[in-house]
C-alpha cells in the first residue's frame, strides 16, 4: 500500500525535466545540487496543492463546479500570497493570448502576407489564362480534325477518279 501512495505522489509531481529547465532559465550561472532540486520540486508541488485546495474551497463556497482563474487569484489572496496576484494575472493574460493564437491557427493564406483582393485578382488571371489555353487547344484539335477530314475526302476523290478511269478503259 505504501508503494501505491508513493506512486500517486510521483504522478502528482512536476516533471523533473521541466523543473530543471526552469531553474536553468531563471538562474543560468548557478549550480543546484540534486537534493536542492528535489526540495524545490517538493516545495513547488506542495504550493500547487495548497493553492488548488484553497481555490477548490472558494469554488465550492460559490456553488461552482469548475475552478476558474478568479478562484485561484482569490486563493493566492486568502493564503497571504497577494503579492503574486499581479504576476499571476500577467501569466494568465499571456496564456490566454497563446491559446487564442492556437485556436485561430493562421492558415497558409494568412501567412502569405498578400491581401485577399490581390490573391483573388491573381486567381482570376490564372483562370483566364487556363480558359485561353483550353480554347487554343480546342481550336488546334478542330483544325487537325478538319485537315484529316479534307485529306480523307481528297483520298476518296482520288480513289473515285481512279476507279472511274479504270472503268473507262475497260
């Protein structure tokens, strides 16, 4: 049973790679011992549990079923971490902007940087060019058919003339 409890606690922890990356980004010139990293990891996990539990209580008091950012901000305030509220709101706003960009996922069309009216004009030019090429191809095919028909008629006429000449000599 103790093994399950340890496993559950590991599942509820921040990934070590993410923590190491944060430490390296925040204080790149400082070396941090492994046991200090473990302590930081435990503190972060405990802080998250504390804030989320308080936010859940605030949420329940308001008869809500989903913890919202306002509940988390309220938890920071009620636990004496009101000084982090502005930072938390800035991170929230940044996260909203990132999420909005992901939702809209700019299309290749938008990434071209060419106005839609110009793209439409270019498309119409391409369609017109294709129509002209198709008309020229059809005209060439028609002329080739006409020439083939004339050749057949000439051959038929020559055969008739030969046949009539042969009939005259017989």
